[in-house]
């Protein structure tokens, strides 16, 4: 258990102990509704702690950030239930609160919170899955940019380096999103870039031709990418 998780449990434990002491010590009328709310309040604090643990337990900063809406649902559920319990206890000084009123509203608070938790959790999963797909879809072009920049740094011919810089710039400003339909042409690009790296300091003329070939392939790739998005 890391420090953040320990702090989370400690905060909820403090809230639970404080509530129990005050709720039991203050001379509220000990009616049936009073005890019903006491039980639901304990459930709310424990559920809030569990939701908070679940929302922050995943590794990675992004996952934790996306977990904050879930954490807030747990906090909101606990706060609303505790406030409702205190209201019922105070009303007990003036009138008897029917058991069904206490049970119905507490169950509704629990149900609404559970629905909110499920919705927020599903939303987090969808966002993380989409980001994962986007990362995979842009990985190929990121690697091309890194590879072409490496080749620029590798080249020791000033004239050829200018052409390589133009090629690297073409990759930099190309559409970063790949797709299955572009797999073949990107595979050809990968092979050509690899060959270029081997030629850049061994055969200047062939390297220059290879740069031209790669630019043609890249232009074709970008054109197809644009058409596929229409």
C-alpha cells in the first residue's frame, strides 16, 4: 500500500470514527429511522473508501487522472448520505420519521451513486481504450520521424543533408494517423528508409535517388490517407 492509498484509508477512517462518535453521543431520539440511517451511513463511508481505492489503484498518471470523477462519486455519495442521516436524526426531535421514508431515500441515494459509478468507470475504460488505439495508430509515423531525423544526424555530406532535412520535414508534417489500408505502403516506406540509412554515407547518388523515391511513396501515402478520411 503506497502513501496515497494509506492517506485515503486514513481519511475515510477518521470520517467514520468521527461520525459514529458524534452520531451516537449527541442525544438524538433513537428511533428506527435513526438506526437505519446509521447503518446506511456506515455503508456509505465504506463504499466511498472502496470506490476511492478502486479509482486510484491503476498504474499510470493518466489512469489516475481519469479516476478522479469516480473518486468524486464516492465522496459525493458519502457526503449526501451522512447529511441525510443527520437531517433524519434532527427531524426526529420534532416528529417521528416513518421507516419507509428513511429506507426509500437511502436506497435511492445508493442506487443513483451506483449508476454514476458504473457510468464513470465505463467512460474511463472507453477513454483509455481510445487513447491506446490512437497511440498504436500514430506509432508508425512517430518512428519514421525518429528514423529520418537520425539519418539527418548520421549524414556527413552537407548537400545530401539538406535533402534529408526536407525529407524529415515531409514526415514531420504528414498525417500521423495510420490505418490498415495504409499498411502495405508504410511497410514499403519502412524498407526504403532502412535502405537509405545504409546508403547515406556510402553512395551519395543512390542515397539521393532513394530520398526521391521515399518522397514519392510518402506523398502517395498521404494522398491515400486524406481520401480514406472523406
